[in-house]
C-alpha cells in the first residue's frame, strides 16, 4: 500500500461489487471504541496511511484547514485524562436515578489505554481572509475538518484500528496542554489502538441508552415533513403522502 | 446488497488486503463534483443505501441529529440555483484581477444538472436537553452530522455517483424554500448524479487555485509545532526535532 496516493493516480472508474461491499463494510462496522485496546503499537506506516486518508477529505476552497497532534507520551495522556474526569464529573450531575447509575457505568473514553491519541484541529485563518466558497457559511472549514475525521475513522477501521472520540473535554484546557495557538480550534480528541474485534452495534445502543432511529423517518421528499417509506426492494412507498 | 445492514450483522473482524484497498480507493477517489453529471436517474435502492450509510455515522450520545431532504423537482432546483447566483455574486467581489477572472471561470455547483439534490440538516434539540457527551462541547451534534455527510459522499463514490457540496447558499433563504423549521440547522446542500468517471485530483488543484499541502506539514508530535517528516517507508524522521 503506497503512502503517497498521488504516485498511483486513481483510475476514476467504477467500483467492482466486492470493492463497493468493502466500503459499506467499513461504514457499517466503524465503531466508537473506548475499551479492549490491544497493547500492540500502531506502526508508523499505518498511522501515515490513516492521516493521509484524513488529509484527502474535500475542503472548502481546498483550504485543508486541519492539523493532527499525535500524542504518545504517558504523562500527556494522564493530564488529558484528568481533564476528562473534571468535565465528566460536571456532566454526570445532569442525570438522576436509574439514568445516573447507567451513565456512571458507561465507559466514555480510552485515553490511557490507547497507544496513540490524536487531537484534530481546524486552523480557521489558513488560506487567508477570503476562502473560496466560505463567504456565505463561515463554518464550512469546521465541516471540512469533520469530514477528514470521518475519513480517518473509516481508514482506521479498515486497518483493524479502533478509534474513540472523547467529546467530554474542556478544549481551552486541552489547547494549553498541547501548546495549540489561540486562533486554532480544537475539533476532536481521538484515541486509537488495534482491537481484536469490533462490536456489532454502538455501545450506547447495546447499553439501552438510546435506540437507532429508522432511517425512513429521517428522509423527507421535496420539502420538510414529507416522509416516504422505503420498502424492502428499495422502492419509496407513499411518496408525497 | 442489503438495504438493512442490521439484517446482516457485521462480523467485526479484520479486513482483507483487497477490502482495505477498496476503502482507501473510495477515500482517495472521492471528488467534489460539479459537472458532467449523467442524465440517468439514481435508483431508489442506491439512494437508500447511500442514506443508510450516512445514518450509520457515529453521533454524540447516539443522538442521530441528521435529516435528509431529497429534492428532485425542477422548480425547486431552479429556485435554489437562484439563491446560489445571488450569494455567488456577493462572493465574487472579494477577488480582483487575474484571481477574479479565474474565480468566474470556476464551476461551483451542479444544482440543476444533478438528478437529485439533498439538503442535510442537524436537529439540535433531538434527544432532549442533556445529550450524553455534548455538555462540554455543544457543537458536537454538528460534527456528527458532518461525519454522516462524509459517509454519504464515500458510499456515493462506491456507487459511481458524484456528489457536489454547494457551500455558497444563504441557509436562511434555503430553509424557507424547503420548509425547514426554524430550530433545525442546515449543514449542507449536495448535488448527486452518476458520472462516467471521477477526476484524478480536486478541480481547484487542477485550476491552479491552490496546491495540496504536504501531509507531513500538518502532523505535530506530542505538542503543536513539533513536526516530523515521514520517509518513504513510513518511518518518522526527525521526530522531536
């Protein structure tokens, strides 16, 4: 597998059925992983492939606003873990009774267990004052960076590497820990490590925290509220009803 | 290919080399497509697969905040195209001289040429007042929706369907056109259609608007500014320098 995809120009043609199935497999088997990381280190070549995949997301005005801070040192992870614990203690007070018990039983991060942590940022001033395509919706640079994160997540799944997104962190404090300059925005703190297998469904679904919404409830035809039901053969049924 | 991935539970195991290569192929060959859409309609089954792929992104607190408004009617596309033209006229004044000429030569949308347009939204109040994992960073619902968009984009590539993200649109006006309620946020307006082939590099790179940044310039080790150069065998060289 080449580190530099540009050396092997893509052919741009159709995907075979097995190729298409592999893409869907990565999408459906990607999980937010917080436990059971293996101790095996992530090979630099695999990390390079994953970050190169992230870097090949589209971006508004080809701005490429992302950066990746790769953390391996135990001391740094320990400090970030403390930031999580502080924020999580504040978050836990929002729940009461059974829900509070369930909340406290959930494992919401794997910062210290994961061999590599990656902080993904968005440099909002990259590309100058006027970025093509960004004048109307200023946050499109953030959206682009999230697309890069999803590329990273799917590439990692294909490599057998689990990724967990720690969202319960004070980003201001995290920036001070990692030396990230003030104008640069933190978007994600990710924990990466090989796992022996991936869960068949999201942990919050398994834990009974929330159910998956049937996709047809989220599809509107022509205008908001105009729902259609897709039948088993993929035909919309009741479109316009 | 099953419409309902949950009927074929994923196996969770490792990817074969061809499967892994297919995932990278989708990532590296995904393009922001604005031209050369074929007239062939998108089969409902393919559309269902793509939207189901989007729906299988991870989301903060398993919130699943996204909705998809699927637009096929010419009259609606024409109205949205007018919104684009108004916003683009405002955007074009930021450029002067050669850059202005180049800007005006770029094709920035394929709203009317694409058989299907999809508006992707984020329902920020879905899941109630306290969404697990969202108390510290409130915009994580937006980040989740962007991850869903990237799933959609990659699944579409595997289906031979090009996707173009139109970012030059007044989202307030777009919401009125599509009847989207006030609390729901528009994130993306996408144009989808089959294409005979995908360009080998981003159009803005081909047009000389901006170059791709070498990925090693975007990777920091342990803390911001601590760059490493990956050599051709994927080994970091000069880490800590």
